[in-house]
């Protein structure tokens, strides 16, 4: 079960924006019994709104390197 409790999956599949939304939900919350298509992930990579940790892990698994930059949120200035 894909986490689409608030949307009609058949309606979402009709548009590109809807397919991207379904893919985001599958990655962020788990695919349920469906499989996530690697070709779809690569195709829509720059349009996907993913949790930062998942994005970094997928970058490493798919391309073997990190594509996004890391932002050190714990950095501070001592002056």
C-alpha cells in the first residue's frame, strides 16, 4: 500500500505531476507491496521532494557519489 490515503491514485497517475507525487510518497514513506522503478527515480530526480537523508542515501546507491551539497547546520562562529 502506497501512502495515498488522501488522494485517488488512479487520478494521480494520469498526470506527470501526479506520478512524481506518487513516487515521492513511495520513497519517503515506503513502497508497500509495489516496487520503486529506478528509471522513474532517475527520470524525475531533480523534481522529487525527498527527505534529506533519503536523498543522500539514494544518491550514493544510484550514482555511487553524493550529488547534493551538505549543509552543516551545527556550524557556529566563535569570535
